[in-house]
């Protein structure tokens, strides 16, 4: 897939903007593709350049070290993001708390 994309153009688009907004979707798939293509590193470069980075749902999760399901994001924010916390049942919440306590 990398050959199908003009990565030079992708890099230019990412690094020559004022704000990056990423919408929702499948967080795991998105992060895997980004890592495969090197987009994760470009987004870190954008952040380090001072470009405003934002998003919702998966687009919010990606900036954090982990999301609620403990998928590792790109780590701009060294914290866990729980965007859809209220949609989880108590058993899932308790399991999440226990894993977070172990990671401290």
C-alpha cells in the first residue's frame, strides 16, 4: 500500500497545516496503518512543530499513550484516554482500573 501513496505529499500536507483533526473509527486499524506507513512519526513531528493536534473518539485516543482498551497510541500525552467510558459496563471498568493500577 505504501507504494500507492505519495508519501512525500502526505508529509507535506501533514507538516504544512495549522491544525490536524482526526475523526472517529477503528483505533486499532488506524494505528496499525499509520505505523505501517510512517504516518505516526509524521504526526509526532507535526506536534513537535507546534501544530494543533485534536480529534474525537479514535482521533482523540490516538494522541494518548493508551486508550481505554489499553491500545498504545502515539504517546503525545502520557496518560490513558477513556472517551467512551460511560458506555462500558462495571465489570469492564473494574478490569480497566486493575490493569492501570498494575502499570503504575
